[in-house]
C-alpha cells in the first residue's frame, strides 16, 4: 500500500474545508472505522493528477523553482478535489440519508 494512505489523509485535510463550505457545516460526520480505507482510496486515486500537473506546468512554460512550486500547488489542489469529491459521493450520502 503506497504510504498506507498518508497522502490521502493529507489531501483530506485540504479537502475538508471545501466540503464544509459546500455543505455549510463546520463539522463533517466521518465514521472512524472508514477513515483509513478512505485515505487509502484517495491516495490510489491521486495518481492521474501527477501527469496532469506536470503537463500543466509544462504548458505554462515554467522552469526551475517556479515550476516546482506550481507543480506542488496543482498536486495539492488535485488531491483536495479528489478527496472532497469522494467524500461527497460516498461518505456524505450515508450520513444524509441515515
């Protein structure tokens, strides 16, 4: 398992405020026994963001440190979007209906 879901957990830390703003809630329900599988799934789903971020920084014509910073920002935004989307599609409906 790639890093046991740690990148997914970090992505969720960035995605949680986005979901909170979309739903208008400060605290989001999250079953504690599903946090680890959620983080692993987000980590595994994050893969396509790498070439997209790389191609995006290449298309912008950035080089050196500027490209590295832009790549990091795009990776963080991609991870936050994936984790927020996955939460809204899989975890939130369980709490909303239940």
